[in-house]
């Protein structure tokens, strides 16, 4: 039996994780995201557990109309659902600098 998700934040995190998978699926897109976010590929997995990091993933996807459309097509979501997920997650993520 599949667990139903009713919490908007949980749904938003699932959408963001799907977006991260989408971004990671294309080396050029992933490289641009890593450069922009300031993290390395070795820390991507651990960063993905931070809900605020997921905001940066959705920001990256939403910034470009072609990327939003491609992700919407790949995920079966409407672009407004992607934007709603971004809004549900709240504030921007900033990388901790040691």
C-alpha cells in the first residue's frame, strides 16, 4: 500500500527531490547547478536532506522557462505545481561557509 502524503511541505520536498534528480540527469545542467550553489558533487547527497537546500534546486529549475517546461514534462507536473512547491518550502538556502 502506498502512503498518502497530505502535508504541503512533504509534497513540496518530493517535488524538489524529483527536480534534483532531473537536474542531475544532465551533466551540463548539473554542472551549472553545482557551480551556482557552491557545493561539490561529493556533498550533493547530504545537502539533499536539507529542506532549505531543496529550495535552491527549485529556484534553479524555475529560473529558466525551458528548464521548467522540460522538468514539468519529465515529471508530469504542471509548472504552477512546481512554483507552488517552491513557495511551500519557504526561504532560500545559503551554503554554510566554514
